[in-house]
């Protein structure tokens, strides 16, 4: 059913392209471009899954670890590049990029994990998962959030201005480098935990695409997402003016939902099949990838583009990130979940979302 809707939603890609060409209302362009990214991200994920069958579990796992949040990475890269070509929008787009990092982590840990636990808990009352692996991921997540918060705390401590701006940038680069190393070590550690003799072969995925077809879909999806990202980012400013919301709010709520919609749907489906361990791995794993790979990668990519991005978030973002990571860690302690825990996570996400809506840019 999910794959069927991926094909149906491709119509939004065509509408967004027509709207950009015919100069339709920026609101229409923004909405259709956002909806168009959703199926493309789904096809990118499916192509990666198909390639993983041919490459084997270790290389396949590396592909998934690298390309899991590719759609959002492309959107944020386009936003950074647009800031280079249009200096008037630079500050707002950098704010959009940093907000999308925060929003992705919060969305995975509170919204998606919350929905998974709520719907799965209503159907099965009580669900269990591997406590040991969940604790490892939760510990790494808290470490990643602390690392993300250090440059922000440093910036506040020295009351950063133009005279100290270079210090904050150097610290961000150093933190980004360390986080990438930890990310690689985390992947290596997960490979060590894999034991083929203990693998679950109850649902063996057989390839439905050839290698050439999978690579072709992956490349085509990447190019199409890059195009829609440019259209999406180009419509941000008119949308901000029309609705009176900030780039910050769009980055916190809209961009993460668009870039990760397909992955989110899979997590919820797994919970509804009583596979909470997989749902938890998707939610926390995606958050880890954003914190340890996407965010550090953007620091170096933005530097290469001439539009440096520092890992400095506002105090409210830092507090929200730390609180969300703690909640995820506490849930992982007992190795089980229920619908009430899901409802609580959703309540926290709603409260934080409303606060971000009214937070001055």
C-alpha cells in the first residue's frame, strides 16, 4: 500500500515543476514541492533496500546508514547554497538548516516514536524490544546531543560577537570532526554485533529490481529531490511573509516531516505489526544519523560552499533536544512500551511545537 501511494504522489512532482515554470502562487509551489519530496524519498529508500540485497548485509547496512536521511541532507545543502547565491536570505536559510536538524531529532524521538508506541500499544497493549541494543543507541544519542549543545553553550559563555566568531567556528569544526568519527565507530560496532547465526530469516527480502534499475531509481530520485529542494527553498520567503511564520518554524516542523515521511511511515507500520524493536531502531537510528552524520557533514559542506554553518542553537532548542533524548533513554531502560508512553511523547511534541511557533525568530 505504501509503495502504491508513492506512485500516486508523484503527481505532485509534476505539479510543482509546472508551477515553477508557469510562476504560480509560491504557496502552491511550496506545498506541492514538499509533497513531491515524500514519494521521491520513499523511492530512494526502496532503491537502497534493493541494493542492500545484492551487496550483502554489511555493505547494505552501510548504504542505509549513509543514505537514510539523504533527502533531508539534499534539502539543507540546497538551502545553504541558496544562501551563498542570495546573501539577503543567508541568515534566514542558515536558521532553516539548523532548525531542520533540531526538528528531525525531535520529530523522530517524540512524534514518530510516540505514534508508534500509541498505535502499537492500542493494538497489542504491551510491546517489548531488545533492551541492550536500545540502551546502546540511547547512550550514543545523549552523547550526540551533548556534543551538539557544547558549541551553543560556549557561544553563550563568551558572549560571542564578531571578535569571537572565529572561535565558535573552529569549535564547531572540531566537534563535527569528532562526531563523524563516533558515527563511523558506531557503524563498526553495529557490524560486530551482527551474528549471522542469530539472524531472523522469517522475512527474507528478495530483490524485485535489478542492480541497474535500483541504481537508476536512486540517481533519478536524487536529481529530482535536488530540483524540488531548490523549488521548495525558493518559495520559503514568500510563505514566511504570507503566513507570518518564521524560517525557524518551517525548519523545525515542515522540512523534517517532508524529508523523513517514508521512513516515519515504515516505523509506524513496524509497530502495528508488533515489531517495536525495528520501530525503535528506525526512530532512534534516524536521530543518531542526523546528529552524528548529517549535522557534522553540513558543517564541512557549508564551509566548502563559502557559507559556514556553526553548531550554535538557541537555548530553547538545546533544552528541547536534551529533554527528548532523556525521554528516549528512559523508555529504553525497561525494554517495553505501551500506548500511554506514546501519548505522553506526542503531548510533549505538541507542547514544544506550539512553543516553537510563537518563539521569536
